[in-house]
C-alpha cells in the first residue's frame, strides 16, 4: 500500500504544487518519464538500518499474548541481511499503453545483501514460470535457540539429505529445493490461476479504459493534494528532492476516492482492502528522492511514519538499478509437475517412516 501510494504520488507530483515547488516537481516528472521510456527496470527494497535499529523498531510488533508472533533479535539479524528485488522488462518501452504490442517479463527475488545469493526467485518469461528456492540456505539463516527449533532444523536437513536419493524422474523436485531452476508445468499454473480467479469472484476480467482513468485520477487527486515538494540539495553525487505527505489525510481521501468503483475493482480481481484511515498514523511522511543525471536513483522513507506497529525509526530504501539487465529465462531448467511434488513428498515420507521403523 505504502509503496503503491509512493509511486503514484511521485509520478503525479507536478499536478498540485505552488510556484516554489514547480522546479522540483518538474524534475520528478522528467525522471519518471525517463523511467517509462526504458525497456527494463530493476528495483531493490530493503531496510536501510542495522539489526539493532530493526529490532528496536519491531520487537513489540507481534500480537500480544502470542509468543510465536514475537519479533526476536535473530529475526532482526536476518531482515538486516536481506533485500527484495523486482525486475520487469519488455520488448517495447514500459510506458507503452497498448500492452499487447510487446512481451513483458517479470521477476521477484529474495536475496542476501552481502553476496546477492538468491534464497527464492520467481520469473515469468514467454508465458512460462520459472522457480528456484535454496531451502538449506534459508534454514541456515536462523539460529536454533531451543529444542523445538533445533528439531525443525534437523527435520529439514534430513529431508534435503533424503532428497538426494529420489529417482531421476523426480529430479526436478530435488533441484527446486536445492536452489536449482525448474520450470513449472503450464497446465498446473493455468489450473492454479483459474482457482485464484474463482476465489476472487469470477473469471479473468480487465478494467475498461474509462475505469482505469477513473482510478488513476482518484489516486492522483487523493495523494497530490496532500503533498509538498522541495529540493534539498546534492549529496553523494545525487540531487535530492523531498516529498512530504500527510499520511492519514491522504488515506481518508484515497478511501473515499475509490468508493464509486469498488465493485469494478473487485470484479477485476485487483482489489485489496484499503487500511482504515484511523489506523494510519496522523503525521507527515517524508520521501527522500535521489536523482542522478536526471534519472531516478533511490527513494528513502521511515516506515514508522506509516505503520503504527513500528515503534521506532525504521529507514527503508528503494534503489533503482542504473543499467538493469532484461529479465530472461534461465537455462537448463527441468519441468516440475504437481504430481512430481506429490510423488516426492510421499517418497520422502515413506523413507522417513521406514527409517523410524528400522531404528526401533
């Protein structure tokens, strides 16, 4: 929600600004125009803070009375070392309105900050879905601090060991849990898509042009009328622009703005329940936008200004790749079918049961 509002606000910043803000708003407009002219965009999102800062901000964010929801020091260490990366590329400039004129490829990845090693990655290229997940690396990130956690860790490690003994026909399952690429069976993906659409209230529908414009105009009005824009000078080779938003007022106007089209949004399967404006902190949120050579370089903000559950300053950064590579299909990916997953799990369960029987 916050990221979406941030993007809309910044891309429409010049709509509602005074004379003193015009120059800064024009620079923002040009930067986003240039972004739309690109065929590939890469974005990294990560907390720009130490583990100590993250722990202080989030340690009381869990549900009261539920120990499993507690945010621990180890969780802060893990979060401090991770980044979420998005990639999008097209055969035509991204701002092209007729999406049918070009093929679009997407990627999302959770990776380590230090070496960029992927823990999980999903790519959609040429109507094919590729996936990889390094389960061993994921389990190894969190220290086992009690008997229950140590037992869970041993179970995962044992499953990975047993996966090496799976027959060649189930090799794709072994690959996907050990960080190797697989391509998902197209029929399984289509079936999953259909079920998701049915759950969202109907078949696949697209918003008509009139409705899309209505949504865009509503967002623009709700966000830009609650913002202030100014230049704050140059630092580290980048020009900085500060965008200040009244968070709760923007949330109230935003919720009111989309009321007339809630049913259409729901039918299109794109709606997410907007947060109650009263749950949004009644304070300003400041976005620090960095531009290098007129291009969007980074956006920074304090998450505690947007979320009541964050009880301390928590800087978050959105960094745009300078020269992003196109999203491409990985080579050597084996096909993974749902029946293979079921077969592998049954085989691993049987081996585990057999191992227990032999140990009795």
